[in-house]
């Protein structure tokens, strides 16, 4: 898979891809992540990519010109399955969406900034708008990192079997069960006996019951 992230702050996005599962997936060639500086596509002397909003009002708007130049240059090289825009008014990211995105070949993520992007970009270049939650970030970079992380870890080979995504929370609309490790008794705080029993079927059953219980308590909306 190839993820091209268009941003005015490429440095902000370097670190998330330099560690752990994402780094390993990139090193293994399972995914290629390119950070593209939008300013490289600006024709202004100052390399600016934003301007005042027509009609007035506070805040700058990301202009269509550099974005169109950038996306068209990328599209001249390959076909993209989705051109994503990060925005608090986009569709809320969830596991199902990440699963769907993880099987695509090439995607672009355009990181929003300032007051947003000229609506013509959204109308003519963007195929999917994603929000990572009902709160406003200073820019779309962290959202792009969250979206990329949730996608990349699902690509076969990105994770070892023991960290398999199949047992993640949300994968079957249930939250994950509680987990424990050694010591089995810490100052009288004991690990549930069943987990020490070695009886796989009983343990699986217990974990499933715990998942349902946890989901009922914390996220009953998922069970509907
Ligand atoms: N940009 C600013 N806030 C955002 C959010 N909640 N999700 C995605 N992009 C954003």
C-alpha cells in the first residue's frame, strides 16, 4: 500500500512512522508513506498556501491552486483509490472504515489547516472526508497519523501473530477483554483463576463473556 500525505508540516509527521509497528511495516515494504510538503507546489514567492476568505471573516483558507498542482502531479504517476481530507466535519473514523481503507492500494491524505480548505478542493478533488472525533485539532496532521496507524497495522504482515489485529477492540463490535501478566499475585491482587487453568476453551469463553460485559458497561451503543 502507498499512503501519500500532503501537509504544510511534514516534520510533524515524521516521528509517528519511525517507531514500532509502523516503522517495521515500512521497513518490510508492506507500506510506503510519503510526506509531501504542500509548499513545494505553491507558485508564490513566499511559498504561501493560504489566503483570506472571500466574504470576510476571521481565519485563513487553504487555496485550491497548490493543492490542485500537488494532487494532479501525484495522479499523473498512479491511480488513487481514495483522496482523503482530514476535517472535524468529516465522517467519523471507526474500525470498519479502517478495515476498508487497509485493503486499498494507493491513497492520498490531505491534512486540513487554518479555517479549512477552499470548498472547490472538497467538491472536485476529495473522495472521502474523515474526522477522528468530535473535537478540533490545530491541524489535520495528527488526524492523518491516527488514520494511517489504524490502517497500516491491519495490513497482513504488519503485525506479528501475537499482536494480531483480529483480537482488537471493535473488531467484532466488542471491546477487548481485560489482560494480565506476571506476577499472578501482586500483594494480594490476584489474576483471575481461569487464566491460569491452561484450559483454552474455557479461557476463550471467559474472555468473550468479559468482552460482552465490558461493552455493555462502557459502550452499549456498539451492541445495537
Ligand atoms: N482537523 C482538525 N480537527 C480534526 C478532527 N477532529 N478530525 C480530523 N481532522 C481534524
